């Protein structure tokens, strides 16, 4: 296993945001964590990335314990987070934003090759190379954020809610590129999403998180066939509804 999370627990003061979380990510696969607002998805990624420290539990990355390490130490090992809300450097050009991802790398040829790859995945970023990233649309900023993370040579790319604020079409486009990144480079992906339909469609393995706990785990294909998952997460009809937009969560449910 590339990533093996064992009994992870994170608190904010008196609030347990995440408890008893067990999860694995295999090499070369897209693992999706689904959950409503406040389920603990961001807490999970921030804990894995070293942004917040867990109260207990283990995070084994390539067999080595990384829980409690600083965020930059975790990133240097190849566990790289694209945070929610993109967070590009607005006054730097698109090119400089991408290069920020590569700041710790020395191999100029490899960096140039990776920029080339990012331009193939996101041709719009090539067109906007010299523009300030803050002037781009939300979708384009998401592309910059993913590109910048890729430039830091991740072994596991962690994406926090990449669909947030994007149109259904752009969301599909972003997820299609996430799959291309996996297919063309073998990079594993851990993505957390409220948009269950899109995550289950594009992911390989899936987890469902509610109130800080994992309540279901299976392949994404198997999860999308489950009656209760369809009912609670896919709006009952399965798939993405008539308009092609994913249905959001309707209600909380206790899973057995
Ligand atoms: P969202 O999709 O809204 O980001 P989420 O599934 O990522 O939701 P988290 O942001 O991880 O959920 O939040 C999990 C729980 O922890 C929520 O109850 C939230 O209110 C609480 N929480 C998150 N951040 C903090 C914080 N800095 N201080 C206190 N409580 C927090």
C-alpha cells in the first residue's frame, strides 16, 4: 500500500472532527472519499498533509510513519495537497505559480517536461502563461493549483473538493484530467468530494465519511450499485440526474 491510515483521530479543541479512520490508497489508483459538508473530509486531508496534527493513530506512507511531521516534510516525501479553494498566488503569473510547485527540485529538464505535461492536460494554462493567476476563472485557478501540485513531483496527489464552485462541465473536465494524470504518470490520487456522482464515476476505490467516521468502503463501482448509497448520495435515481448535474446530499443516514 502506498498510504495506510490507521485509527486516525483529530480534534479541534474539544471537538473530535475525525475518529477511528482507517483507509488505504493503492499505487496507481484514484481513491475517493465522499461526505457531506462537515463530515471531516478536509480534516482528513489536512491531517495527512501535516497541516494539523492527529491526536492519535498512524499514517504510513510507503511504509514510513509520517503523522505529526511538518507539512513541508510530508510534501517532500511526495504526499502533496491541493487545498480547498485553490489558493493560487494571485499576483504571480500562471507560469510562476506552476514553478512555485517545483521550488525544491533541481533537475531543470524534468521540470520542463512536467510543465509540458501540465500544458497538455490544461492547454488554457499555456495560453495564459504570463497572466496573473488571480485574473483567471475559478476553473482555471483549479487547473493552476493541480498543475502546481504536479510540479512538485507527487507520489500521491491529494485533492480537496476539486469540483467546488465549478460548472458540471468543468467538473467533468477536471476529473477526466485527474484520470489522465493517473493513467499517464502512474500518480496515485486521493480526492475528497461532496459531489458523490462525479467521484464515484471517476474513482477506483471509495470511502464514505459521516460525522468524522468512515461508514462504508468498497470499490466506487460497487458503492454506486448499493441501494442505500444511491438513495442518500445519488438522489435515488443513481447517476447524475436529468440535467447532468450531480445531486447533493439530501439527508444524513446512519450506516450499519
Ligand atoms: P467541508 O466540505 O465543508 O469542508 P468537511 O467534510 O471537509 O466539510 P471538515 O472541514 O473537516 O469537514 O470539518 C469537520 C468538523 O470539524 C466540522 O464539524 C467542523 O465544524 C469542525 N471544524 C473544522 N475546522 C475546524 C476548526 N479549525 N476549529 C474547530 N472546528 C473545526
